[in-house]
């Protein structure tokens, strides 16, 4: 039977003790997509959204979210993040988001990358919801991770 890492002997939730793990360089990349109507996408591209710079605001929100992941996800460790980037690509049906997070540490940054991509997508929705409430946030997933005992993971759309 597999031992659950986030439960103690009495079944209570706990944070995993990573103090004995070696420090390694760790990277994680996550992706998300905001699907929208062509006219909403055109307004974002043209900078014609009343709330302001949609992607600039979403970038800052994603970076801030990565740094605060441990405050949102109960069993995540606070990490000294050494790099966060949130990038956007206009695609036919909306905006693709790619968040990269790096650290030198004893635990990975997958949750930080996923949080950055998710919050960037939510911010795009918030900034443009006056134009379209039917936008959809889709396909939030881990694209790549490296470092630590489990080594490298690469999704089909990985780097």
C-alpha cells in the first residue's frame, strides 16, 4: 500500500519534511489558454479594453501569484523563487499562456508555474469580461519540469 505523503500517522494533514532532500536546480513550465470571440481578441490586441493593458496586468498577476503560491495551496512550501516569466501568444481562438518558474531548492516549482498560468488566465478574463462573459479558461497543465529525485518530465507540447 502506498503511503500518503501529506498525512501523518494519525491521518492528519501535514506538510512534507524536505529538509533531508538535496538542493537542486528546479524548473517548471505550465500552460493555459483563454478562449474568446474574435472581436474580444481583436480589442485586447488593439489595446481597446477599458480596464487597461490586459496582458501587462495579467503578466504581473501571474508573477505575483507564483510568489504567493504557498499562501494559496495549503501544503506548498514557501520557496525562494529565482525566476518567473509569464508569456502570451495570440492564437486563432484566444490567448495561450506559458509560465516558467525556477528555483534552487529542495522541492519543485510545479505548483508555482500552474498557479502563475491560472492567475494570468483569470486576470485576462477579469480585464475583458465587460466585452465577453463567455470566455473560457481551458487546458491548464504542466508542460515541463526538471530537477529533484523524479528528474525530468516533458508533456507532448513541452519545450
